[in-house]
């Protein structure tokens, strides 16, 4: 249940509607990884639009991980049910 709640909480930010199709996948991954490893102060001091890009990619990455976790849990429940 917590896995689904996490997906819902992250989805509430609505960043799935942001069109990132023009940004290469490897660039998105690099930004997300950098953002996840950075301290909050580093992100806060980053100039715009880099700060927004970092936060957007981190939240999108978190959403993807939350969905993966929920799907893994669902598969486990289906296999044992």
C-alpha cells in the first residue's frame, strides 16, 4: 500500500506533464543523478534554469522508481496469490 501512496504523492507534483522529449535521455539521467547526490544548499544556489532542471529531473526519477517499486510489489503479490 505504501508503494502506491508514494506514487500518488510524487505524481501530485504534476511533472509528468512537462514535455522533456527534446532533452536526451542521458542528459536527464545525468541531471537526476547529480541532483540526487547534491546537498539542498547546492541546488538552492544553482542559477535558473539549472535549478528547475535539477529539481524536475530528480522528481521525475523518483516517480519512475516509485512506479517500478509498485510494479515489483504487484508482481510479487500476483505470484504468491
